[in-house]
């Protein structure tokens, strides 16, 4: 029975309320015993003559108190429940609960567990066993039937898995477990995502002995996943996908992290109306892109939103060297033309400014390339040769192409993988009996074993290798007659590769084939320690041990006991044995990601079935049993009734002889009632209390630095982390102990509580309203200071009038405010000496000035450094990104590198923050040092 939000387990007991008039009548006839008082002079007469007096009726307030107690007892016996839930209909001999616990269930796993607990409780009330199955577990996992206690234990031990669900396998097991149970209840707690084979899986589950279906799915699918990436020449791009049911325009912030978990780049993903795919770009320098280890979408908390990157995602710098002069009129004959075209899509190419090897090789090595390609380079000068060999032994990859110069040079064992015969070998032509040779199958021991041989390639000229015992091990590609086309060998920690043909299409058609690009790509991968060639010439083709796994919530965690080594293959499937994560060792890892490049998020469809279907929703059990509170209230009122009866009987009368009249009686009873109400679960607010009083008290109890909430989650997170870092530094270095920083909304929050407000300018944020700017203007006039940070020191462009979007947005904001004249902080300003001696004020970036209110009497040397009296500048402007330099993570490590990478720049940035805070809190007190000589002179007099 339901009555508003309250339901009763035994509503018939409520008819007992009809007895309240009878109880009232009985209470009126049986009043409490009145108090007896004897007048002392007539004590003797009172002993002689006794007269019994009986009151006419019980006091109204006591009658009302007892009627209330009786009503509360009746309500308590009716078993009232607030926000009672409806029990799930249970039929047949068992209840089967099937739960999707794949990666998509991680964000709201707690509410899924709470929903399953209610189903187990309903099955227990119906006396049914429970079959409990999870679709992202091993197929041999025990699923029951269990009793309710065992089912709760197994549910509490379950957790979401960072893998796709396998409904087909688990549905088959559930159907087998229910074969002997007629008309069982099947409850499906899905994650809302469709998988291949769902229709057949549901048919297998519901075609057996199922009697009814309970269908529960999420109300919405708001997940975003990252499924592929590409490191291009000018930017790092990646693709994101969302649910096909999420049709509204949406933006999300994605960030790139390095191997220490530091956030080093971020971008915005924009989904248009009805769009399910979005492209993101990180336009950062090449060196910074090579530090990317993972990409994650903020606020998702699920494994699909994290995309791992290994060496294959990093671009490598490749140096190109040739002794031939470039011919602009015939570029196709240039030795480096086809090499450039093949390497540009996945490498950053660098070339020397001179063809002189004494200058070219050192110039290339100074740029620290991962691989160097030399096209038809003969004998090397000794100095350059020594440096090249040293670089190769330390891990570099050297690729050489044959030609007339190489054929004429002698054998250099350190710079050739095999010994060569003198001269060239011509195949075909008018003076030769041989024909041009095709390329045969790649050797299984080489790095090209999984590539298809280029059937269209023929070789008409080559340099031949001397037959040796290890020629087979060092051969990576052969011609049909068995002669080597490509050979390779290890050199220290590096690799040496030789193409026995030229890099242009004069000796062979290999440079103009598609296989040429794939071969060079594979060699570039070797330079990244992905399958480094060992002494035997074999690549590291063995299995890779699990190193770091992605948890269901998107965090990197150590591998669990079920994780197994990853076997090499085209793309192994993500399973319980091979969850997404890094596989390998500290020396090198391979990324195994959850989503495939063509992954989509399609909503699951409820199966078509003739069974009765009950639709429910994921929710916590918010039912509150009111029986206990009602019984407690009844006991409290019973205590008040007892105290009232004792008082009316004279037990608490004072010995001074004061009589108690009706007024005293009523006042004491009211006081007793007020005291008893303390035990009741009521909520009382003071009439003069305001909703924001607690926040105001907390804001003024301790000094706090505030920052403006822009609405951009990443910008606000950096602002908060930066001010937390500055707060920690203030506590360590000064006597000031600020509280945690506070984020303020300039549209609604009170600003007067904070001495300094840090405002990062975000061109993507909405323009503040006129009312908000008026509030900020009033805050600055009343003594507060706003520190504007455009964070664009290196993005303002060139030219006197160049301005970044952040600078233009700041100009728009200040155009509607009363801003005083500004000037860069002079060398003798108080800000330069409030705590530390600071010649400038760097942040994450260096070089930008800190602008403050200009002095009205700057030309008067007697007034220096007292610029504007004892006040402080109401406005400060910088482009150096203070918060980025101050920001620290949970472990206390800096979140962003400084630019330039000077370790002392971060220290100076913290000192700049200390000086600004001391300046805000103490004003120009340091300027009193100007008067020290005069004060000492007066004291001497």
C-alpha cells in the first residue's frame, strides 16, 4: 500500500486510528492525581477531617501528548517505509541474474551492484536460489545456483573488467544451469552496448526454461573512447568515438601524458550534432610528441577512454646523406628523392647543409637521429668515420645504399654487414646472358618475414656479397637466383643495413615500388628497439610479458594473476588473459589497446521475446524503514509524560513553599516538551541563518588564494593545482599558512573574502556578463587584486600589433572595466623585494613582463620605491603561465616542464608567487627602508 512517498507493510493496522476518540474519552475520565498541600496552622484539623478531592478532567495538553503517543504506536506497528521500492516479480523455481561487467560498466559499477543486491533480496524473500553470472569472466567460473548469502558474497567480490563482454559464452552456461528449473526469472543487467552475436545469444538464453525477463539498462550512454592515432609531421592526431544515441553537440578535453603520468599536452574534442566521431590534434613540438605514452579523455573513468602509445607511435629523426649534388632539373635521378618520399609520412628528415662528409656527418649527429641513410657513399674520412661508428655502437641504425662509389670502395668491416666483391654485377642487357632477377620470399629469420614479396620488382644491377658462413643469417631479402638484395647485422647496440642496389630506379625498380616504403618503415621500427637484431640475426619474435595493464576505470595498474604473455600476431584480441595495457619490459614495451580502429558504440537492443518483460532501471535502494524512528519518538514522549505526572504530583515542588498555579504549570510543561524534542529527528534552522554563512565563515577563517572558474575543466584543474603548489611553498618558506585555494564564479560568488584572485584567460570560455565585470571592478576598487594570466608568451606571434586569442580576450574584458595606467614592474618596485630579491617574474614561460599599476610620480627619485602610497596594485597582468609553473600532482611532482627547461626557472616562479602574496598582504611596508637613515639620525639625537 502506498501513501505519497510512504508505504506500509501492514496497512490494516492504521484502522486503529479510529480508536483515538475512545482513548481521548478515557484519558479525560482518568486524570492524574492532583498535588496536595496542607496549610501548617490547620495541620491538626486536617488530621481530624479528611475530604477527598477529584479533579474534573485531565489537562488538555497532557491528553494531546498521550493521543500523539498512541498514534505513533499505531503508525509504527503498520511497518511504514519511506521511498519504498517495488519488489521485482519472481516466478518459477530460481532467479538468474546476468550482469555485464565489461569496461563500459566501470563508471557506475556501484549502482549496478546495488541493483543486483535488491534482486538477490527479492529472490530470497520468494525462497528461490540465485544463478549469478558475469559476462566478462572466465567461461569456467562457477555461476550457481547459490543461496542468497553466497550470492551476496560473490557479488561483493566481483569487479568490472577492462575487456569486452562475451555474452554468447556466458548465456549458454546460464541456459544450461536453468534446464532443470521451470519458468525461471532471468534478470539481464546490461551495460547498454551491443556486441556481435547478441541476437543469437539472447535466443539461446530465453529459449529454454525461462519464464519471464527483467530488463535493466543504463538511461544514457555518455562514454567517449579513443581508437587510433597517427604521429604526423606537424601534429599528433587521434580519433575518438561516442555512442550513436548521443546526438547533441558535445565537447570533451583530451590530454597526453608522459611515462611519469604528467600531463604535457591537451586539446578539445568537438562532436557536432549527430556526429559519433571526432578528430583531436596535439600541435606540439616533435620532441614533446615523442614523450607521449598515453592519451586519455577527461572525466570518463573507463578503459576505452585511454589509448596507450608505444615506440610505433613515436616519430624518429632520420638523417639523409649523399655525396651527389641535387639536380633541380632532374629530381627523379637524385639519390635521395625516393628515400625522402618513402620516409616523410612517418619520420622527421634532416639533411646536412654540405656534401662534404667531414662536415655533413658531424652536423647530422649533432641532431641526434635514430637512423642515418647514406646513398652511395664511398670511403669516409677517418674523423667522421670514428664518430659514425661510435654513434652506431651506441644504438643508432645505419642504412647504406649501393652505387658506383660504394662498389669502388674497399671493404670496411665496421661499416658493411657483409664482405663485398669488387665491382658491380650486371643482369640482362645486350652483352649479358642473364635476365633481370625478381625478388623471392623474404627469409623467415629476417625482419621482413611477414611481408609479401614484391612480385613487380626486378633487379638489373647489384653489388655482390662474398659467400661466407654467416651470409644466410645476415640476409634479409634475396633475389630469385639466391644472391642477397638486403643484408643486415648488429653493431654494438645498433644495426647496420645494406641495400645492394641504388636508391634511384637505375639498378632496380625497388625504389618505385610500394614495398620500398614498407621495408624502410620496418627498418625505422628497428631503430626504436622494436625487435632489435641480436647476434644470431633473429628478431625478438617471442612472447611479451605483461608489464602495466589498464584497469576498468582507465588507470594503469600492475598486471593481475590472470594476465598472460602476449603472443605476436597481427592484432591479438583483448581478453581476460590479454587485457589492454603495456607488454614487455622496462627496456621496451608494446601497446595493446582496447578499441579497434573501426570500433563503434551502438546501443543494445532488447530481445524480441514472447515472455513477460519487466523493465527496471539502475538505482540505489533509498527506502528508509520508519518503524525505529517512530518507536524512538514514542519513548521520548513517554518520558515527557512521566515527568509531567511527577511534576503535577508535587515531586519537584520547592521547599520554599511556593505554590504552583496554572501559569507555572503550563510554562514548565512547555519547557519539558521543548527539552524532549531534542531526542526527535527534527531539523531546525535559526531564523537569521543564511545559506552561504558557512562558506563565508570558512573563507574568512584562513587566508585563501582564489582562482576564477572558467568552465574549462583542464584550465581549472591546472589553476587549482598551481595554487595548491604555491600554497605549499608559502607554508614551507614563510610564516604564512594559507588554506586550500578556492575556485570562484565571478557571476555569483562573493569576491571580498580573497586578497588575490588568479584569472587564467581562456579564449574558449564564455565572455563574462556586464554584471560580473562590474563586481570584479568593485572588488578591485575596494582593495582586492586580480592577477590576469594570458599564458601566451610564446604564441603572440611576430610584429608590434600581433596578439594571441587570449590577449584579445583580455582586451575585451578590460575594455568594460576601470583599469588604471599600467607599466612593467620597475627594478625598484616593492614587488622586487617584498620577500625575495627578484629582478623579473618568470612562470612556466620566461621573458614576459609583469604589468602593474603605473606610478603617478615615477620621475621623483625621492618617492622611490614608494610608488603609490601604501596601497597595492589592483591589477597584475602576465603571459608567463604562473599556474603551470606552480602546478603539482598528488605526489608533489611538477606537472609541466618549464620553457626553456631551466631547473631554476621553477624556483624563481615560486619566489615570484611568494613576493606577490606578501605584497598583497603587507602593502608597501618594505618601502619604509627609505626612511631608515632619517630614523637612525633622530634616535642618535
